[in-house]
C-alpha cells in the first residue's frame, strides 16, 4: 500500500481539527479509516484553508483524516494528484481526477 506522506491520522471532529490544524495555509487532506494499523484512503482533497475545509466533513462518513501544509496552492494540487494516482489509479476507481485551479497547472503524473 502506498504512503500518503501526510500527518495523522486524526479524528474528524471540531476539537481535533482546531487542535492539530492551526494554520490557514494551503494543504492537502485525506479522509478514511484505519484497519489493522493501515490507513485506507477514501477521499483526497485540497484547500487554501485546511481547517475550514475539514470541518465541512465532521459528521459525514469519514472517521479519520491526514493532512499536510504546502507553500502554495499549486504545490498542494501537485501532491493531491500524486496521492490520487497512488490510491485510485489511472482510472480513478470512480473518483474524478483532481481539478486544477489555474490553466497552466498540470498533473505531475499524467499532465492533465
């Protein structure tokens, strides 16, 4: 199983999110669950404000999250793409490829 390179896992609840996700810088997150000491990724995303975005998932179908800050939205997009390809493969397992925000951004794996 590939590694995400993200910090965590942590519980998807308001208190935990506020405690561990203090910065409002761009970042990537993964939502999922742990089974037999292995984190299983169910959803990948990015945001310019990880704290705010993760709070939108509280009470939904995901128990745990991992995250990592990046210096720019483009760097976050590139990491999101890498994780997406590592976990959801070239077809995406019915999960759409991450969307780019800027026309000149390209996926580092498939150049989409």
